[in-house]
C-alpha cells in the first residue's frame, strides 16, 4: 500500500523523492550516532586508564623530587654560570611518544621555537628531543638544530637507567656546549602544569664557579663525576614531572571529550527523533492522499 501511495503521489508531486531523502537522512544520522557512541566509550575507557596511570605517576614523583631539587640547590649555592668562551647552547626538550593529552607537548616546543628564533646565532643552538612528539613539531622549522632523538618514551614508567642512558649519550655526543637547559612540564595540580626551564652546567662551568670553595676536596675527577650524575638526576626528575603532567592532562582531555560526545549524542538523538517523526508524518499524508485519490 505504501508503494502504491508513493506512486500515486509521484504522479502529481515530489513526495516520493522527499521520502527517500528523509530515509537517507535517518540512516546517516543513525550511523553518526553509533559512531559518536563508540567514540564516547573509547574516551571514557582512556579516561579511566589515565586516572590509574596518573595516580601511579604522582605516587612515583614524590620520592624523585629530591633528585632535581638537590642538583638545583648545588648549582644555586655555588652560583654556577655559563662558560663565556663557549657560545654553543644545548636545549633538552622533554616530551613523549604519546598524544591525546591536550597541548602539553606543544607548550614545550613553543618555548624552544621562541628561544631559537630570538637567538642571535641560531646555528649554535642544538636540541635533544626526548620523545617523538617534540621531534615531530621541531623538525618542520629547525631540523638542522636537532642533535639526536630519544624514542620509546612514555610507554613505560621512566627509570633512572633511562635517564642515565640519555645523559651518557649527550656527554658522548661530542657537542661542546657552554650553556644548557632542560625544558619540561612541571606538575602543579590535576588540571594545570607549568612549562619550566632547568639550567644544566658542564664540568668546566662548575669548576669556574665563584663559591665552589665552599665544598672541600673537589678535584677535576669529582666534579666530572658529579656533573654526569647531576645531569642524569635532572633528566630523571624532568621525566617524572613530565609523565605526571602528561597523565593528568590526558585524563582531563579525555574527560572533556567524553562530555562533548555526550552532548553530541543528545543533539543527534533529538535530530534523529524529529527527522523520524517528519518521515512518519509524510508517510501518513501520502497514505491519506492516496486513499482520497482512489
């Protein structure tokens, strides 16, 4: 009967084409609704996983903070300064290989891009990318400044061995820099972090410090050993701070994505119901019109 009504109406109008468009719209909305619901399930699961990883990262961060604070206190106490006769600069970008965590990696790269652009001699600035995300953003404009890249960061919890390996690679790279810094995200709260710079000094800079005499029995071998250990300690501290900030940012991002998906589902459901009601009303009109024509 529906086909007959449609054919009869098509002889005098375009109702059949309108019905086809309505059914096609319903199918498209239904597919979109199903897709958004699947996305909401994924983001909700990622939020729960990130919450568990964030709790673990925050728990592991507390005993690691003395590593970074101790090295920073030593540099501040001896008033270490960059070597003036070495113009080369080293920047260590702390990121990871994983995304979907807001603009946490972009914040680090934004600071580095600004510093390289404002530098009087950009060719004297070398960047060590810890994580694939920083390399992907920096190589577009400053590929010549990248010294080397460290991958497989962020998939597992960082250990001191990982930081020591990065520090050893930097020391053995042969790049003779006078000043260095680590740029990382320092965890503040669950919903905020601060992009921070941590200065790094070479053994030559430490030996030239004015107040190094405060410490007794510091020969060249002891200073070199402490420089290597402090570099590994600062990298380990920056890795843990960055990991905690990343997990909290990912948890927040997935929570926002889940809420946005819920709002989109409500709007699509309302649109689907209205379109379906319009299609049903159009079919009833066709049936009545067809019966009247007979």
